[in-house]
């Protein structure tokens, strides 16, 4: 069962590793290891996901301004490369607009200095105002130009951001869906692939933040250049005033991040608890068993603990603001003292002093904004780096894009001493398995749970490559291709799957059938024919919105299907594909007896039409008519033959399973409960070649 709350990007940053930053400031220590009694009772401790999400080693908890400044070029470079490959014209527009805003910022300071120079000059006020008009006009033009460039930057960013996000997402998901199935079974691979999905929307955020950071940096550089040109002493004064505020911003960001990461388990527990209160499937026990009372009291206890953390953060923030403000105040007093001395001694014109004051105030605000945005950029960089790592790893484990063409037509698939071991498993799932799957026949795979039946179907379908042995795709005499050398796209094109846990797409009924051939345009005539063969057509067309019904409740036009109805819809999906080799795993487990009989009859009719049918089932009455039965036990084929042959083996595994199942009814199943006679086929079904 899935967790009550979906993992978030914040969960992906959670780390169980301690910070290596040496001694922590007591004000930044978070008592997150304190588990409330409610959490201990309900979850047995902290609620952590045991899934393949990245555990970053809290790089932001050791973040200093120097770290951010050093990482900034790499962040911006990554975004610029992606943007250039996606839409170079839009990127050029953004860069031009940001550079232009830097120029207008410097131009504006020069204009301010010119205005103040005119106003502080000797002479009548009217003359000074008249002389200041050209500089005021220049200042107004600079303001208008800044507004126009900002609007242009916003427009170009809005055009570029979704394209960058789409490009990164497409690269990631294309790479991930092309990975060998066996590779996804390896925890170290799955962990990286899962982590990558959190970075697909970071590209958009990084572009937006990079634009903001670029604007702030260019504005600060422009101010610094202008001040340095006016007087060499103004630049150190600017830094002296701005740095205390920057220190305060970095410290606050570090503290907030520490708290957020340490308390993510607590917030997850609260979210999980609250989710149950509104879930329909829990409504009965919430009311009848008073589970709601227990959950609500636990919520209040856990929330009080979180509220205490928020109070601690507020006190710490106030302390940091006080210290940063005090240092900034001292620095300001020193700078203004130097300004007063320069002005009094005649070393600095009064107008330049006024310009310096304006530049200091604006640069201080810009530095605070810069720290916050670079902090966000650094966090986004962690996610986008995960995405790049996932794409690289996916390429290393990708299904080959080409290979030897299969014989045309393929007449048979057979395995030769095939073995397969899942990554991390202590024992093989298959050992020395040899089976033959010819066209026009029903081949049954039977055995106890965990005997290797499903794994064998995945090997036959080309989804898993055997660890040892060969899988041959055989055509006319002398024509055969081994699976490892074959064009896997052709292999997949020959296979239709109905897995025991087949996907239930939260889409329309039509899409749930047509997605069985996702590489072809939808053909509604074929969709209806497949549904008719699966005996689900009347059900779907009887829904209020017919084929446009969403087959999941919770949406407009949504409906709830039963397990058996879903199984029929899955069968229709497989029928729609019209593949020559069909592999069906427990296709009737949720069907009523009459529907089950009809489903098995349909499979036999498909074999009569030229399909190869591989049937995995525990309903051994259905295997009585199979052309060949393979009995698996602990990954090995221990018996094979027709039903009559296997029943004649005294003490055989198949005989024992069949007899035990038949004994539940007190007699052998009647003939009319078995699949119908060969040659029975649904009307309109095409015979495959």
C-alpha cells in the first residue's frame, strides 16, 4: 500500500547523516530527535520513507556566503547551456535585458549625482532647479528604460522557462523509460533514477532565480563601479554596510533549512495522520471504532511539539536580526563618520556623499535579496544535479536502440537452459529452464507462488535478459535470433502482456484500452471490437459518459470499476494490441465463474487464430485443454507435458495440485466448465500472420 502522503522534494533532501561542520551554534540546534508519545505509539518512532529517494548530506546546513558565491557560476552556466539549446533567441533576450538593467542602474546613479550636484551648487534656487532639469530627464529616462527592460526580461523568461522545464523533463523521462527492467531491480540504480524526478521542475526555478540573481549582481556591480569612480573610499564603505546584513541572511537561511530538514519527519507524520481522516475507505472505522478520536488527539499533541519549534525559530530569528542590525548600525555609523569627515575636509563633494548614501541603502537591500536567491539556487542545483546523474546512469543501463532483425514471421520462442537471478537475491529465480512457445498453441505455466512463472514470462517477453542460457526467436527452419542480439523494439512489438498487477491508468476507458498499442493512433472501431471480445463493451457503453468516462473516482466523469471489470478492461487492452505472442498472468483471478469460463474460451480461440498464448494460472481446470504444460518449482521445470500425461504421474507435483484443487468441490469439474471447443472465436477478430 502506498504511503498516505506522497513524497516531496523536501523529503528528498532528508539525510540521516550528521553535519560535519564541527561544533554547532546552540541557537541552531534542533531538538528533532524528541519523539512525541503520539508518534511513538502510532509509528514506533520517526516516520521515514523506506524508498529510493536521495539522501543529500545536508550541504546547505554548512552553507556560507563564500560557498554560495563559488557555486554561482556553475549554477548559471548550467541554466544558460540548457536555455541556449532550447530557445537561443529567448535566452539572448533575457541576457540582454539584464545587462541593460545594469547599465540603466549605473546610469541612474550618475543622474542622481548630477541632480544633487546641481541642487547643492551656489546660486538662486530657481536657477539650480532649471540647471537640474536635464539630469532629472536623464534620471526619468533611466527609470523608464529599467521598467521596459524588466518587462522584456519577464516576457522572455516566461517564454523560456516552460521550454527549459519541458526539455529537461523529456530528457529525463525518455532516458528512464529506456532502462533495462533488470537494472531497475537494482536498489542503487533505482535510487538514482527516483531521485532524478525531483529535479525536472528545478530547471524552471533555476532559470527564474538565475535571472533574479543576475539582475541583483549586475545592479550591485554597476553601483560599485559608479561609487569607485566618484571616490575610491566609497566602495569599502559600501561593503562595510552591506556585509552584516548578508551575514544575517545566510545565518537565517541556514537555521531555517536545519529546522525544515530535521522536522520533516514530524510534519510527514502529521500529514499522514490527517490524510486518513478524510479518506473514504477509512470512514467506517473512523466513526464506528472511534479511530477519529484517537487520530485527532494525536494530531493535537504532535502539533503542540511543532508549535514549540516555531517559537524557537522566531526567538532565534529575532536574535539574529538584532545582532546583524547592531553590526550594520555600527558599520553605518563608522561609514557616515567617514563621509562626514570627507565632506567637512573638502575631500568629497556633498552631491557625491548623497549619492553614496542612496547607493549604500539600495545595495544593502540587494545583498539580502542576493543571499536568499543564491540560497534557493544552491538547493535547486542539488535537484537538477540528481536529474543529470539519473540521465547519465540511465544511458549506461539503456536497452540497445538497435539489433538484429527478427525472422519474419516468428513461428516460435524457446528458451535454452535459461537462468536468472534478481539483483541482490540470494538464490536464482530461474535455473536451467527450457521451454518452447509455438504459435497457434496454448502453453501453460503452473506452480506454487514464487516458483518463477512470472519471471519466466518476463524473459519470454524480452523484458529480462537471462543471466545464463539463451532465448531464441525462431522463424522458418534455420532462421533464429538470440534475444541479446535482437532488435528489442521488434521483440516488444511481437508481445502482448496482461500482467497480474497490470497498470490501471487514471484515464478514460478508451485510453485504457488503446494504450495497449501506444505506438499507434487510436482506432475506436478496434477499441470496441477488443472490448466486445473481452465482454466489457456493454459495461463501458452503458456508463453515463461512455468511452469518455474516467475509470477512477474522484474526477469529473469518474466511475469506480470492480476488480473483475478492471480485469476485463485489461484483457481488452491486450486484445487491442493484436500481438502474435500473448503472455497472460492470472487473467481471471477477479472474475466470476461464468466470466472466467468465457475468458478462457477467448484465449483458446486466439490460439486457434495463430497467436501463441502463454497462460500463467492457478486455475488448473483451465490447463486441461492446454497444448503443453510446464510445471515449475523453485525456479526449475520439474514436469512438462499434456494434462493427461501429467495426471498419469503418480506422486507428481501437477497431479497433487490438480487433485487438491478438484477436491475442494467434492468432484472433478464438469466438462462444460472448461474452455470451449477449438475453433470458437469472437466475430470480427483478425487472424494474425
